[in-house]
C-alpha cells in the first residue's frame, strides 16, 4: 500500500524530533567537554611531565621553548622555592602538579588552564535524557493536538448528523490543512449532504404516495356511497373495480421500486440475450400501438448475452417503450435501435418517439418517482421511468433522455456486458 500524506507527516515529525533531541544532547555534551585555548595543552603537559621525570629540567625547558603557546596560555616549571626554572610565568595556576625530576629535585608543573579531568565537572549525564523527555513531551502534545482536534470536530459533526442536522459541515473548520483527515472530513460532508437529499426525497416520495393513493380511495368511497344510496347503479361497481386495479398496479410498482432501492445485491441474475428480450417486448408493444394507429419497429444487431436480472430489465425496456407509444403522435412510428459494441463490451438501446418531447430543464426529472408530463396527471403514476432508471443503475449502466431537433424524445440506455 502506498504511504499516505498523513503517514509521511507523522514519520517526518517523529524522525525530526528524535534527531533534534539527539543533536541537542550531543551538542550540550560537546560544549560542556570542550576546552578553550590550545587543543594540545593536555598533551604538552603530559609530555613535559615525562621529560622532567626521565631527562631532567633541561629537556623540559627545551620543549617549552619550542612550543608556541597562545597568549592566554602559559606553562611553567617551578622549584620547591617557587623559582621559575622553565617556560612562562604562571601567576594564577589553574593546574598544578608535583613532579620529581631525574636528579631527585621536587618540581612543580603549573598551567593557566586546567586539564579536562581537573576542570569543573561538565553537564550531568542525565542532561540528554532530561532534554529528550522534555522535547518528546512537547512533540507528543503537539501531535496529540494535531490529530485530536479534527477528530473532535468530526465526532461533533457526526453527532449533529445523527440528530438530523444535515447542514453540518466539517471541512471549513480544517483551514488550509491537507491530509487524509481532510479527505475524511470531505467524505463526511458528502455523506451528510447525501443523507439530506435522501431524507428529502423520502419525504417527497411519501407525500406523493399518499397523494396517489388518496385519489383512487376518494373515488372508491364516493362510488360506494352512491351504490349504497342506489344499489341498482352497477356502473359504480365497475368504478370500484377499476380503482382497485389502479391501486393494485400502483402498489406493485412501489414494491418493485422499493425492492430495487433496498437490497439490489439480492436480485437474482442469469445469462439472457438482451436483443431477444427486446424483440419480445417490441412484439407485445405493437398490439398496444395498433390501437392508437401507430407502429413499433426494432432495428437490432447481433445477440448480446449478459448475466442480468431478466425481470428488472424487462420492466425497464417495457416501461420506456410503452411510454414512447403513449406519447407518440397517432400514425407515427416508435423506433427501437439496439447496437452492440464488442470492443467496448456494451449494448446501447435507443427508443425514439414522435411526440411533444419534454422541457429541457425536466429531462433529468422524468426519471424521478411520480414525475409525469405537464397536464398529464391521468396517465400512469410517474413510476415507469424511475423503475427503469434504477434497474439500469443496478446493472452498472446509464440512462438519459434528449429531445430530437425534428421533434420527439429519445431515451438512450447503455448496459455493460456482465459475465
């Protein structure tokens, strides 16, 4: 898996913090253990001591004579009486060591600067640990804040969404931050907006359902009332029967739509020749078209066998073709064209009528539930194209509508091949 931006941020932060802690601790130790002046002073003092012990004062004098020491450093050899025997005078020795020369004389080796081991003690060995602990605490606090505050906003936003406040948005609170947490905030905002749309659509759907059911129920109640007043009016029985059939058709369409929106993965699929399925639907539609004086023609290519739900796609094509037959002009022809594309692995079906078409701003709305043509509230329930759209979506396809320049509406359905 490719490392994410948040991973690199955390990795670099931890790495830099550890490296900085190490460098600061090392710097303090080096600064505490460094000696000012000549870095070879300790070597000079040790060598001078050895010369005095093994060869005497003269050898020590020669070494100090050739040593070019800085102005602020001096090394001198004194006898027991305090007389300078070799080197430079040292008035305030920071280092002094007793030495017995080769000839047995008691000498004193003095220096204006101390040796490393005789200087004041440097920083405590616990200093790097303390520094590391403090820096780690600061860094941990920063990282905890960096990660915790957006998660707190997300938690609060999810609580608001759970309470029905779908207008809550998280991303504006993130500022200029750019990482996976911001991506998560965008997904949460998108989810909240989608939930808002779904709830509004559900409320609209429930309103439309109650309206559609109320109309036939009102007519049935009126017919029953008239029948009770005059039992001889048998036409009221026919009215009740017609309205009950209408309600049964509506309920069946609603159940089909609900089943497709509920658990589409539970829908059974089987290999079906889509072109053959279209030919059966067109053949049935021709009988309905003849009553209107119209025709339905099919222009199909080679077979297109795909693993689909035959029931859902049958309803899909039937609803679109019957809708075209309903709105086409008397004496005209509804043309159904089925084209297979082996290279792209898809089937494209175009159903064209010669009717009045649809307003351009409603070409997408006609696929919503209970959307019907203007001034056409008596024709159907407005669920046919909604069922067709959902069936195509379940099969991974697309459906769209467009007005033809010469008049009429074309609905184009594209379905991918599914093995």
